[in-house]
C-alpha cells in the first residue's frame, strides 16, 4: 500500500530549493518573522519553485498542467483535493509524483464497503511482551494520501478522515498522533458508476479545499504516453525538486500574501450571491470563503505576485466553491449544475478594479 518516494541526493535537492542568494528556506523563515507581508523577491522565489514542481510532475502526467497547478495550490494552501474522474486517468500517478517531487511519502487506500476506520487511522494492539498497548499507524500517516473511490466506504469510515483533514492529527483512545507536514488527502470518486456508493455528506465535502477532474489526455499527450508503454508507471521515479521542509516554508510564505480589503469585499459578495441564488438550497459556507482567499494567495505567489488580484478569485471560484453548493431538486431536474451557478454569479458580481497595492 505504501509508495515510497525516489531518493535524491541532499545536495541536488538543496540546490533546486534555493532561488535568489538570500532566499533559501532558512532565510525565508527569517523573513517571515521580520516582515508581515510577502516581498516581491520572495514572490519571485516562490514562483520559481512552484514552476519546477509543476514541470517535474508533468513529466508523468502529460498535458495536465492546469490540474497539476491546482493540486500544488491545494498542497501549499494546507488543503485537500477531491477528484471526480473515471478510472485510468492518472490519479495514483499524480499522488505518487507529487510526493516524490517533495521528497515525501505517498500511500494509497482503496475504499470499499468493508473498510473500517482503524484500517485508515491505525489501531492500538496489545503487546504481551511489554504488557502494554502499542499504536500501529495506518496509511493516513504519509505526506500525500490517495483515498481511492472514497464514496464506496460507509459514512462511519469516511468520517474517520474528518479530524485528520481538519487538524492533521489522529486521536486514538484519547491520544493525539500528528500525521506530519506537509500533508494532503487526494480523494477520488467515480461520477458515472454510483451503484453501491455512499454520497459524501456536506460537512465532509466542505473539508475539501478544491474539487476538479483530471480527464483524458489530448491526442498529442496520448501518443507520447503510448510511446512509453514499455515502462510501467510505478517503475519511473521522479527526482525530488525540494525537501518537504521547503513546502512547509512556502505554505507559511503564501499566507503572508497581501489581500486588499476590496478583494475581501468581492469574495463576501460572491458568497452572499451563492446563498441568495434561487437554484441553490445551501450556499457557500464561511469555510468556503476562507478557502477561496487562501488559494488565491497561493495562486498569486505562484504567479510571482505578492498581492491578490480579482483574476485570482475568478480563476479559483469554480474548483473551490462549486462542490460546496447544494442545489434545489427542481433546479437539478432542469439541468442546472453547481458550475453553471458559480459561472453566472461571477458574471453578475462586479469585481473591484485591479491595482498594485504596493
């Protein structure tokens, strides 16, 4: 079940994790302590590392730059990703490649109706030699965890993920065990085959920072994949771009990106519009609004900016907000989708004028 990341020399990883001379991970931490907001030099360093990560993973997941960027945006925003996709589109490859790129570990859990919460989190087992209980960690203790076909497990088992997704820890018999950092859950569900599945409750959907799909590759990418058909996907090991500690530093740095009050007002108006829409029974939560700001900060840094612009909000509104909407049954019957509702709200809600705040 465990898929260990490829080994890379410390010198190689260190070299790729440094941007400008003063922008290694140690100086980044120092800058965070001394400055409340990201500087242009820090934004340039962040963007450089982000592009290296995306390019590295794209060597495995051909032609899916947009999805890879969303996945790393979720990781660097301390969030989790829900993929709605048919089988065979590269979901496992994405999780493994991301873990290898950050010199981490990935685990894959196949969700089935008989899966128990302890099969994910781990259990206490009595050791007769020591006359004490010992905690045996489950597959959730990894940097990237792929929860495959999450909707096939019972709601009780699905709920075992709620604490670890929110607080990055597992509590067993009153004892908390942190899962480490960086940490991200990539959950998948098949949108076509729904027989024998359990619908994810709204409280759990709200824990996912984004929802998207990988989809099939285009013609050119498919040809390139077929040319490498003699090599199995799990046999190819990617070099690490940065160590996990740099990802932690980048996440902290992304939180320091400047957000103008007009951007907060814009997001608030979008959320209010989702709640007032006639097609919507349950609109975007406050957690959803916070998620949109968090991901917009990361996107801005990934583009080399130390401030958020309205286009960051527009680009992320659908993957961050759509899965949080609950539509009226009549609207669903008429063919209305959450994506179409978010698209209409974006059209009807005027954004603030863009300007460089610094």
